[in-house]
């Protein structure tokens, strides 16, 4: 029976992943309805504000749901939000069993959905493919528990660790397939953050250029002295721009930025306090950030302890030299024992490059 549970839950997890980039700050959830060993309906949470996975599965069913088992990747909600409680809908539909991958991570509501179902006489099983569910929704789990964004630091470097040549030329370090994966990240994560030096040097658009329906990330600029040019390419797309600075200048200057739709706020005194910035962004509903900073911002982010995950694309190239920049600058740690520790390493080919993924050990 355990093997059957795992098979249907893996299908539910596969469905859940289709919501990447569209459901934030909600979790990705998938659901599969099974009756007499046959899948009779399935669904997933397609977009923020849209019906949850359980409701979609019930709507898509081909037979009566009465007496069926539903596999759902996250505990059905028990409260009214943008939609009615899913646990209540399952009770009304007449399901006899609910198999859940993981409980709701919010300590204020965890277990309440299960209790509602069990009080109605429905059998509940929890923990099938639990780790896979938590990994899929690692952004949601972090955000709902801390109200601060999940930060993924992306870097691309040559085999000898350079992100550009000594002249500053960096187009392109990585290959086309790797760059496409970065645009997928831009779609999946709510915000993209860079420092003012990147804006001044490269004037990036910071947009997602995938084909089809995509969500453009919020552009977050760390700019202590408010030097962001009003003619920079970041303004060429309608996506929201947030500028974090230290000392606000005159109302007239602020007005020039707000006229372009930007939000400007103070997040520190002499330099932007990144931990404070994360709290500000979390309060604004930003659950995740793709950090595409240069060496200075990357170093500051690691030092501030805001980085949760690292993706590093390594290209089969060697630049050489002692002046060419690396992906993390600053003074660095003094002792090897103080180095930032990474866990859960994964390595995979990315076209002609290699992609290294790891979590930052807090």
C-alpha cells in the first residue's frame, strides 16, 4: 500500500510543480483523486487567487467523488482566505480518505486541516513523500515561518573562478542553456536583486525573456547613495522597481523615481542593511529573491546571513590574472573554519557548463 501511496503522491507533486512562478506567495500544491485504484480527477493551484488544487481536482473529476481517496501535497486549508477552506470542500464532496505529503508549516494553522477532516470521520494519512514536498515548497516554508524572502544567489564563473576579465568584459561567461535556466529562475522567484554598481556598469533590464506566459520579477536595487540613472534599462519594462537606499534626498528627486512607478525607501544609515531590507520586502509580500549581484553585494549578502541557496554555473573556460573579479568580493573570512558552509550539494550538466546547487548552512 505504501508503494501505491508514493506513486499517486509523486503524480500530485508533478502537478504541483506546474504552478512555479504563478502562485507566489502561495505554495505549489497538487491533488489527485483516486477511486477503486483509478485516477478520476486531478488538479493543481494554477495561480495566486485562483482555486486551490483540491477544488480543481474535484471540478475535473470524471466520476462521483463520494468514497474516493485524495492525494494532496500540502495539508488542506481550514480557514477562509481568498477561497473557502479546502478541508470543508473535501468533507462536502464525500471523500473517505485524505493522504497528505506535509502539514502546513504555519504554526498558527498546522494540523487544523487534519483535525477538521478527522472530526468529520475521514481517514487521514500524513507524511507520504514529505521531504519532496518540503523541497518543492522550500520558498513557501521559509516565508510563512519568517515573513522574510527566500534568497537564491546565482553566479556564473569560469573554471578559475572569474566572473569577468580584467577589463570587466563578462559577455558571456556561461552558455545559452545556462542563461535560459537563469531566466526560468527570474520567472519562478518574485524579485531579482542587484547592486547599484551592476546597474551603472551593465545597465541590465532584469527581465524574464522566456517565451509564453511568464511573470516578470520585481526589480530590487540596492543603492545607498541613490544613484540609479533615470535612463537605465531597468525602466524599459513595466515590472515594479524597488530602490533601497540610506538617506532620502529632496522630494523633487524622489518624485522623479515615483513618476516612473518606483518605490524608494530607507533601509539603513551609511549602507543598506540587507537584513532590514529583507523584512521590508517580506512585509510587501515578496517571498523570494534571485540575487544576481556582483562581488560586493554577494559578499554583503553572505555576511548578512540572508542567502539560503546558491546556484553556480561553471563554464569550461580559463581567464587568468589576479585583477579579474571573482563572484564573492569583500575581505573574505580570516580563518578557513569561518568559511560559509554549504550542504546538500547537487551537480548537473547545463549545456557546455556545469551547474552546482547547494543550500547555505545557517
